[in-house]
C-alpha cells in the first residue's frame, strides 16, 4: 500500500493519537501514532505536512515556489491532494502550536535523531524554494531543532548544509572544529555520508521522494571535506 493509501486509512490498522494522530484521524477516521507500532512513513509524512503548515504561518505567506517544493518532496498523487490539503488546513488552523507536533515527533524518534534531521532537511528545502528564507522561518526552524534536541552547533551545521555558499567554513558544514585530527576528520565525514546516504534514508523509513534532498546535502558534505583535505595538503 502506498504512503497515501496508508494515510487515507483503508485497512491500516494503526491506532493514532496525540496532535499528529488527530490530523491522521481527519482523513482516516480512527486512531494513535505509537512509537512502538507506528509506520515510519506515515508518521514522517503527517509530521512534515503539519510542520510545513505551521512554518507557512511563521512568515505569513506561502509562495508558489514553496507549494511546488512541498509537492516535490511528498509527490502527492492527484487522487490524494484533497486529503493532504485537508490535513494542511487543519494543521494551520489547529489551536495547538507547532511545539505540540514537534514534541510528539521528538518523543517518537528520541532514539533515532537521524529521522528528526530528515524532517529539518525537508523543511529547509521547502523554506528556501522561493530563493529567500524569511527570518521568521529561520527562527521557526531553530525552535523546532531545539525541541528535537539539536544543539546550536548541530543546527548551524544543518542550516549551512542548505544555505551555505562557496565561502562557507567547511568545518562548520561537517560540524567539526579546525583543530580536529585527520583521523577524526575522516570519521566525522564517513558518519555524515553514512547518515545521509539515500539507501540509509530509505532503510530508516523516510519517503523515497526525499532522496533528491539527501543527494544535495551529500554533495555539500563532499565539497566541504575535499576543501579541508586541500587545505591540509592532502
């Protein structure tokens, strides 16, 4: 069954609760995202819809480019667009703030921070789609990262991997300091490559549509690593 079929609820068998479950219930009619039984794709996708909706409210507008980026990330089939639009609108109007969605997601994936970083990667991709990321969106993303348990240094690494330029400090991209040994540099690089490899994302239950974002991030990581090696005469 496709991710959209699961969200539509036909024979899913998931019991879904909390603020994310309420959104699923809006289109599925029963249920409770529980960390032990939840389908990763369902949780991830519903959470991304909810947080995207809340982020859109942060700067007060949604551009056509951001809408296209959202659809690009989730590849919503025509038959399910009405359901997705309904979840999106409910999330925007929900009295619960974005904190409630982020906190539930943080609890579900407290042992899998890579999934939480995948969510942030997708949100950055959507936010920057119109070639301008509003300060309110950055603040929103910083707050979500904080709820997810990421430090300021980790958030800076994630941010620069999406918004950096050719002049960006390559050490920041890799989340390390210039005094790191060459051996530890290689370990840090290999860890980031492993965590952001498309096959790894698919294995941990991230929708396949996010692979293109992973490839872009991986390219940034590779460029930073090669730049450091050149600086070290290697």
